[in-house]
């Protein structure tokens, strides 16, 4: 009887490239952050607020992922932050290879933190590592407090959850305590930041945490 | 030289099953509607408001699509409306075969309109016909007015756009006229319904249009 060899790949092709990206960024002392969220949860607004909050404290670079348009990267470029736009042309997530190409276009030797804004989607981006050290889910209070139960994959895979648009709390049916409990149940170690990119409330704590993560990595 | 035959499939496997679903539903005089949106845009809220608005005017059935949980179908079942929950377990969209299975569990001979709530995602559901006659995108004003440009696929493929959560307009940076123009530019024939599932404002016009579409089909 012929023996059938089964080879289990430990890392798939995307993971291999993601590892290359992570190594490259580590060489430069850069903290790479993968920002994932539904369309309209406030990814770009969080990028802009983070740039503002860390001005003079850390040098930021940005990769913007979208199906189409350069609306987001135009906003980031207006702040004189190095930014590369990736238009996936239909793909529902970024992948490590596309991000690798974007890295070639960024001035890595003069960056400290790289914010990678993924395509607006709570499902597909979860399976594709990009080379990030930190994964963040952004949820908006306008989306409702049941999202962790409906999209458990993303909420269990992240290091932090940013709960955005808290300025809308008086106007929506959102149970803040229920949301906190749902996140804790799925992912006890996840940091939770409640903030509003519109008013700026709560952004300082988020930015300080991000900066501390970069400093920890540097050592 | 050997001739290579290239066969272009006119309908792929999913489209074939979608056609079967459509034929079956047509036999029963049922109008099938595919509701697509971001997570938290208000798909289930729109389903519940539509059930209420069409009470005594059309008999509704519902298919609920989610990655996980039965939160949505529990809400629909509480209104004594026939409902089937599909948990995709990770898939980012419904497909025709899964919907076909769901149809077997519904009392088709006593239904007039079938609302199919797709998985919360602005990208993946667009490519998969389910057997629907009407495709609807639901967007929330909390998501911002740039969504048509960022997710052109869904906005060009639908018969109607429901702009939900207009009660939040005073509290968000949303340019209503810019949104209307963006939709019209991409999809001049699309109907636009501006409403709030929270306050009920504008729901009547949407429900009346849906009822008219069912009556047109019946003839």
C-alpha cells in the first residue's frame, strides 16, 4: 500500500507575507496597527484624531484600504501624514501582499506607528493578517449593542475595541453596559475605549495607550 | 493542433438555484426582497417596521441571515411572522442554495412578500443572487454620506435605497443632498426612501411602495 503523505502548512501564503511585513516593520521600530470596522463606524475619523493626538509624540504613517475612491487618503494627506491608498477593486479585505507593496511607498525610516485602515467589513478582514502587531475593532454606538454576538470572529480576535460616536448615546437605543459585558465575555483581555471622534471626548486615553504600545515594542 | 474548447457559463451554479427560487416564489405570487446593508444600519428594524406597516395588507415571511446568533429571528418571531434563521457560520453573504433550504421551512402558500435579510456587509452579498425580485440597500445617516462612492457595487445594483436613522440628522455630519446626488449619479433609477425605524417617520411611503411592487407582480 502506498503511503500518502499529508503535509500541513503551518503558515499559509498570506501569513508568510504578513510575517515578512512584521519583521520589516520591527526592524524600523514601527508599531503596525490593523483597524477593522463596519462601513461608517469611524475608521478614518479615528485615524485623523490619532494623528492629531500624537502630534509631536510619535510619527504616524497610514495605509488606507477601500473598495474604491481616494476620499479617505485625501483627508489623511491633508494633515501632511505619509499615506498610501489601496483600492481593492472589489475585494472585501486587505491582504499581506497588497500591504507589502504599500510599505515600499512609505518612508519607513521616519515612522513610529503605522495605522492600516482595512476595508469596511466586520467579517472578511478577520482571516487575513497583514503584519500588524495590534488589531483593533471600531464599533459605533449607532450600530447597536448586539454586534459582538452577531460578529464574534472580529470581537474575539482583537487587542482593543474602540466604541465610537458616544456623543450619540442620548439619541440611540444602545445599552453601554450590555456592550461592555458582551465584549468582556468574548474577549476578557481586550481593552475598551469609549470615545467620540466628532467631539474628541475619550481620544486622549486611546492615543496614550497606542503610544505606550509603541514604546513597549521599541524596548 | 488540438482545439481548446472554451465554454462560457451563462449562469453560474448560484444563479441557476436563484432562478429556481424565483420561479418557485413566483408560482406562489410572492414578492421576494433582498435587504442588504452594513452591520447595524437597521435591517431588522426595517423588517419589523415593514411587518407593522403592512399588517392586514400583505402577509409577510422573513429569512434572517447572520454569521451567528438568533437575535434577529427571535425579534421577528415575537410578531408572529413566519421566520427562518440562517446562520452562515462565517460566510459573509447568503447564497441561493441556503435560501432554497429556508424556503422549504416557510408556509409559502400563505405569504405575499418575503423579506430576506442578508448578512451585514456592503460588499460580498452583491454578487450572490438569492432569487429576489427586488434588491434594497439600507444605509444609515450615522455611516456618513460618502458610502455610495466607497461601495459603488451595492449602490448600482439595487432597486431602492432606504436611508435610515434620519432622526439622527441633527446630531451627525451628514449632507443629505450630497447623499441623494451620489445615489442618483450611480443609479438614476433607484428609489430613495428617507425614514427612521426608531420614530416610524417615513415608513409609510416605503411600505406602500413595497406593497405596490407586490401588486404589480401579482398581475
